[in-house]
């Protein structure tokens, strides 16, 4: 790795990923080399930057040293409420707004000092959240945001907690409200007054694809699943006609390509968009842990031309 310099070593991958995220959001490319043996947990996880970025990178990392991100969300209200709960319990949490992010989501991030990590665990596990009750779990940030918007519009205090699986992928996002508001919150999120169902699906993946296209056309959509496996796509009533026109013109979706790097996947999506070819990602991931594969889908009729366009990419 000529001209690349190691600036820090870590024991755990999430520590390196946090610093990498900070650097790249400030325009500094970085690379993580994981030499830790997965069986014996020996070795180091190393963070590298270009030689000419070393000074700036160290300055940025120094600013964040001693802090660990514990929660993040596109809604500022939810992060402020969760911080308030922690502060009331004597845990000092810092709220940061993610400026100039290349990602749409996770604009507001909550940090605590590393010394307080042990104290924060019971709050992340719901053990110290007396007076609050979980009302819903969602699988994506956008779906969570539309539901917290409904609660906010009805003056129901709420906050969220993100959960990740063992591979640090976004697994679910839980919405909490005060115990006294549980019934009305459940009613609002179940009835979806002001929203109308425009399509039913047998597989949630296809609903997520249509959701992505609607979002690109500035149309909010809520995916609702029932106990029988039925999946419905809802939009705001005043957007019904436009939404139906859009989803009715879409054809069958097929996988075009798998990507490991979200930067490459997003670049491919932009290239296709410039050629008037809609494309979507099936899985929505937390921007902090950009690991695993992303599947890029296109309409079946566009697959051949899309492959040609991306041939040299």
C-alpha cells in the first residue's frame, strides 16, 4: 500500500469503522485492514489514510477519541428525547449532527464517553426504560421515520433504539412511547388515517423496491405487514393518483449486480439514472457499518442495456 500510512490500531472492528466513517464524511479516503484471527481474536485492526491526509485525519480522530456512537436517526426529536432520558439518569450523552453526509439517513448521532458504555447497556436493552413501552419494530430507517412523523403530528412523545445483528447489520429499529400513550399510538400506527393502500404484495422485497422508487419521486410510502404475511403499500391520500401511476408503470425487478462497496453501488445507481434507467437497492443498511453485499435491481426489460452501460464500471 504505497503512500498509505497507518494512523491507528484497534481491538474491535466497530471502533475502526466509526473512525473510517468520520474521515470519509470529511472527504478523507481511508482503508481498514483486519488482521485479527476470527478464531483466536489475535492481531490488530488497522486504519490507513493517504500520506498527505495524515495530519488532518489525526486531528479529526482526536476530536472524537473517547466517544462511542450508541444511537442515530434522521429525526432530531427522537435523538433529543433519548438523550434527555439518559441525562436524567446521570449519563452525559452528546448529540451531533452529521454535516454534508453523502448518505441520506442517520443525520443525528448520539455519543457517550467510553467510560460510560457499561452504564448505557441496560438502556439499550430496555432494562432502565421505566415509563416507556415499545410499540413497533421496523426494518428500515425510512419506514421508522414515517411512523414517528405520525406520532409527532399527534403530539405523542417518542424515541427510537436501533438494533444490529451479530454482523453489525441494521436488524430492526424499535419505536418507544410513554406507557400512557401506548393505546393511542398503536391505534394511530394501525389505522394510518390519511394514508391509503395502493398495492398488495406476497413478498416484502418488492414492496421495498416500489417504496424506493416512490421516495425518489418525493412520495412517502408505508409498508405494512400483517400476521398472515400480507404486505400492503400505503401512501398519503393526496398522493394516491401519482403513486399508482408510478408503480403501475414498473415491471418485474431482477438483480443486476451485487456490490460490497456502497460507494460503488451508489455510483452505479447514479450512472443508470443518467441513462433514465431506474434502479433500487433491496436492503437498507446503517451507514456506519458498510459491510456485506448490496443487491442492485433493475426492471427486467432494462437488464441488458444496464449491463452494457456498467460493463466498464
